[in-house]
């Protein structure tokens, strides 16, 4: 039984290089069915170590680790004891969870599905661009894609990458604050998500052609003239 399990795990590991597929899902489900109903403690340790390694590689290579439910399921399983009586149900649950996620990942994507994901990503950017720590990984999680696939889909659909969208929104927001408030440039930078006034200044000049200070001065003169 253990030899068959090792052999099947090796086949499954080989399929990972080909990316998500129906065959990979079938092999994953077959792996769950091959887990022995009873095993000695030493055999449980071996099985859990072997299968856990394969599942961990699968989660990493397919981008499933970006999904909170998958990440939490794997961490919960990793924290469990392979010598407990629940070792098999817990491992089967983890495998089934990954299998279901792969079904969704390999399902044919229509233009409408892709548009919905892009719209979802753009809404998240609108909501969180002011957070300094906001990252591509956050976007990918919201879009239920790997970081690479989310970045590729966003750029192909909008013509701009993640950072361009974030900087555009931050500079737009900064422009409004410079024009309508008395916040210092440093305070404006912090309010729109930059960690320093130098960051704001660099991107503001790149996108507006003038520095934030010059823009504010010109806006002030324009307001005084009206």
C-alpha cells in the first residue's frame, strides 16, 4: 500500500509542472482514495509527510496559497498531529478542499467572468489605494487568482498594471487635497497612501508635469483670481 502511495505521489508531483488540469484533479482525488484506512503511527508520519509535501507544492505552484480558505486549511492540517485517530479524515478534507479549488481554477473562463474579476479588482483598488501596505497579493486574493494571473489579466484588460492604477488614484486624490485643503504636502502624501512626501512628489510630477508644491501654488492663484 505504501509503495503504491509513494508511486502515485510521484506521478502527481510530475503533473504539477504542467499546471492545473483535469488530469491533475483526477490524480489528486485518487490520492485521497488511496490513503489507507488504518496505519501504524510510524506509517502515518511517513504518509502525512509525503502527501503533505506534494499538497504543499501543489498549493504553491498553482497559486492556491493566495486564497485564505486554502491557506487556512493547510495551516490547520499542518498544526494537527499525524498520530491522532483523525489523521486520515483531516488529510482527505485538505485534499478535497484543494481539488474543489482546482476545479474552479481550471473551469473555462468567459469574457464575462474575466470582466467581473477585473471589475472586482478595480473596486478593491478604489477602496484600498490609500493603504501604504496595499499590494498585488491583496488584489490577487480578491480576484481569486495567483499574483501572476491577476497582474496579467488586469494589464491585458485595462492597459495599465497594478502600480499604475494605484499611483493614478493616489495622485488624483492628492490633487484634490492640495487644491481644497490646507494640509501640508507631507500630510497629503500620508493621506493618499505614500510613506513620504518625496514619493508623492516623484509620482505627482511624473503624472502632472509639475511638483505638488507648484501645483498648489498655481491652484491658489487661480482660486484668488476667481
